[in-house]
C-alpha cells in the first residue's frame, strides 16, 4: 500500500485574509483540494491521508467534499515535525509500505514526479524530490557580499519526500529521543539523522510552494495557461 500524506495543519496567514493559505481559493477551488486531487489521481497512490489543525474541520470538510481515497482526517501537532510523526503513527492501521509526505500548498506536483519518487523507494529507504540550483549564490553579511558559494551539487528540496514506511516511522521516533531540542525542517533531515540513505530525484520548477501573493498570482496564471 502506498500512502500520500499531506501536512496541512499549519496556520500560515502570509497571504492575508482570515484563512490559512491551504484553504485559499486557486482557480475556484481550495489549494488543498487541488493538492489532494493531484496525488489521489495517481494510479499508484492508494490513499491520501491529510493532517489538519483541529480548528479547521469545517474548512477541511468543505474543501474535500466528493473526493475519494481519503481516510478519516487526522490532527497535526504544534510543529511540522510533530504533525508528520503523528500522521505516521496514525496510518499504521492502513499497513503502508511506502509513504510520500507532501506540502499542502504544492498543487502542481506532476504524475511523473510521483512515479519517480515511488520507484526510487525500491532502491533506497528515502527519497527527496528537488531541482538543481541554477542561480549564482552569494554569501552576504550586513548587506555586503563577502563571497560566492560554489553551487555545484546543490539542489533545492521540494516535496513529496518519500520513505519506506517502517524506516521513517522509526527515524521519527528516534529523533524524539535522541535530538529533542533539534528543529528538523523536513522529513529527509530526520532520515539523515537516523543514518538512512537518501536519494535525490529530479522534480520540476512548476512544483513550487505557494507562500506569497506573487506565488498565488503565478499559480493562477498557470491555471489559465
């Protein structure tokens, strides 16, 4: 069983208005609905488990009305790391073999990217989707350029990040005990901390995270396409 898990418990209001960004409308639909649909429509994804904030139940139910492949919703935690761990614990009854963990506000994930991430898990226990850096990188201190950073071998990590279920669940549990004060910004960091081999597979520039008004405008433009 392959499970896609969407972490949608955040309280991001950077786009303005009274709603967390995952419930804002994109092309007439909530962003979260579009993200769920992109994953659920893939032939190799058996279910899409969503983690939400307890205050967002009504918003979530309205956003997903009529969609399939959705187990009962689970509640996230205080941080993204907490939410991911709670989600992994919560899907144990589904007996997953592979799990893809995805951001709620990346609605343009390509089917080919999902296929590549799942296929990589036949070779390695963990995989990150990303794109190689194209821009020149500058190190800056107090507004002054102090050097140029070699970008060779540097990638921008995206989601989904894929894992063999048993391995990433064990890695999350290990992190709670071994590094309780460490802030892990994504699940691949937790996999690295546990000593798992992590492979990078190529994503697309369209798989961007909608966090600002300009991101939302870009997304609307793509839909009008």
